[in-house]
C-alpha cells in the first residue's frame, strides 16, 4: 500500500447466528480529486439505491437507482460482482445496474447486502491467482461501499452503518 492508493475493508460478521456484511474504501494519505470523487459517488450510489429499498418495490428498482447515479459520472459499474442476500452470500443477487426483469418484490423482514462497486475506468475486473483479490482490467482505481439493510414496513434500516 502506497500513498495515494485506495484500500477496501470488507467486514462480514456472524453474531449469535445473525449475519451481516459491510465494506468501505479508504484513502491512503493524500489522493487525487478524482479518487475522492470516486469514493463519494460510490457511497452516494448506495444511498440512492436504498431510497427504493422499500416493501412493495422490486429489486430492480434498487439496481436501477444505483446504476443511474453512477452512470452520470461515466464510471465503470462492475458487473462481475453484485450484492446479495444475507447468509453465506445467498440469493437474491443484487446488481448495481438495471436488469431486464423487475426482480423479486421486496417484503418486510428481508435483509440484503447492497454494495456498489464502481471503477474510475472500465467496468471489467479480473481475479488474481489467490482467487480472492479482484483488480480492474485497465488498472484504474475502484471503490466499494456496502451495508446490510433490513426491509421494513417503512424506510429501510441500515444495520451496519457506523458513525
């Protein structure tokens, strides 16, 4: 890790049978204005998406909102990695871009890990030999922002938000 890098911290948690998932991207030292904007847009795209994470809406409403916000900045929206249901990365898959189908109908009690992953350049990614590390194909910076949310009868509740 060097000055100017972006570092992703991914923290899954299992506590008394309850699962959660969260991730953040942090700047190492001083970073470029472009890197700062990428991190902010990625975070905000999460919040744009959860505006639609309400009972009665469909999963694609969340995906479309995330993708539409990030697309305004001409960023690459990663397609090879998606959000997921809570458990052991179970269904439903939650893309960060619109789908042809509406997806499942959201209902109170659902817990979902919504996690925009946005690249400064192209959307393409590849796995390194350790089969865990993911890098951008074009070498551009990437940011990731994830929280576990609960669908309620009203506004969604963010279960992993830190102060």
